């Protein structure tokens, strides 16, 4: 089985060929999730990701697959499994190859965790593939977010900056748990509607006048100067703002954003989780993609004794 990068992760066996996360439209492609750097039309993807495609790119053009149901695609057997990254995200098994895509073994409130599967070849996303990229456990982070939110609400509104798709909805679900129904921007609201068609039960509202001590979830650009309407309203009411991203564990964002706090709320696997995931899949070969691919491949070989190398794109 030949694996190479060719406008996506190309897997070829004789006349059979598919492309994972194709960089352009492909009817033999498999898309792992609905972030815009992965989302292309015409490909196979989970049914929820098809609905995300409609919202984000204007057309529901592709072929829907269910988790756990094998499908023959151009001569190769393909099965999708939950990836724990965002709503609708998937890992892709192709014969004896497992591709994680962007994944998180801890999962989230709106997506099931990524579980390891035995495979011959593991293609693993390695965004946080350096030993210095160790992330705190998600439960610890969410506990900190809730405690900070409840404290700040005694003083005024609280606004969170989070990616429009995925992180924003996870934040809404977290705020709902403490009885908060946050204001959101129209773009976030349109994606929340997709979630709720799958019984996610997200509670949110569009701005139609503001309470004294409201919460809000907005895209990160809204908390950069000049700040958007909702953060600006919060500031005038003695409010606070925070940024949510895994990168907050490693870099300060206080100079580039108008924020009072930042939290390492990640939808990716941190370094320790990456290494554990490789070990539990027990592959004969590992191919690393994205981020710290070279360094993580070297660590896999040194610490786990498994043949590993970057799959360069």
C-alpha cells in the first residue's frame, strides 16, 4: 500500500486510490471534519459534517457516512470513527491503516472521544508533538473556566473568544451547565442550529439588548482591537474577556487581544496523549503529519521503538 502526500494524504493500492483530507474537491476524498482548512466539497464525510459544509460553504455537496459502517470507496474499505476534535469529526480507517485527522482522546461535550484501534500503519496528526507541548487535563481547564466565570460575573459581563466552529459550541455547552445562556454572533448561531438538529441542546441567544451580567461567546477576531460590539458593550459594563485555545498553555495573548484571562482549552491531543495513543494502537509504522511532525517521529522511534517518519506535504 503506497502512502504519500499529493493534494492530501493519498493512499493507493494498484488501481484503488483515495485521498484523505484532500486540499481540493475530490469524489474519492474523505474529509475528517468541518474546519475550513480541511473542508472540501464532493468528498465522503460524516453526515453532520455535510450539514456543516452547507453552512460554511453554501452547498451540501458530498456523500455522508455513518460512524462504524464500512464502505468500499474506489476499491478500498473505509470506516469512520469518532475523533473527539469537533462535532462530526472522524478518524479514518483504510484497510489496515488508521488516520487520526485532528483528534482528541478526551473528546468534548459535543463529540465523542477518539479511541485507539489496532493498525499496521498509523498516520497521526502531531500539532502538539514536542515534549514541551504538554496540555493540562481538560477537566482541570473547564473547572478553571467555570470558577473564573462565576467570580467575574459578580462584577459584570463575561465574554469568551473561541473559534466559530467547535470551540464556540463547546464553550456554550460548558456555560449552559452553570445555567448561563450566552449571547453569540450570527455565524456561531448558524452552526449551533446544526448541532441542535442532532439533539445537542445548545442554549444561546442573539443580542437584542443586554442583561447587566451576561455571558457571550464570540469569534477571536472580536476580542482583538478594535473589539467588536459585544465585547465593547461588556467593557462599558465593567465586564471581562478571555481567550480559549490550546496554545494558551504556551504563549501569552494579552498584547494581541483585549483580554483579562486565557485558558488552554484544546480540541487536540497534547504531547503525552499523542505518545500514549501511538502505543495503544500498536502499529508497525507511524507517519506523522502537521505541526511538530519531524520531532514527534524521532521521539516515537526513540521511546517506543516503532519505525516513524514525517509524511511531508
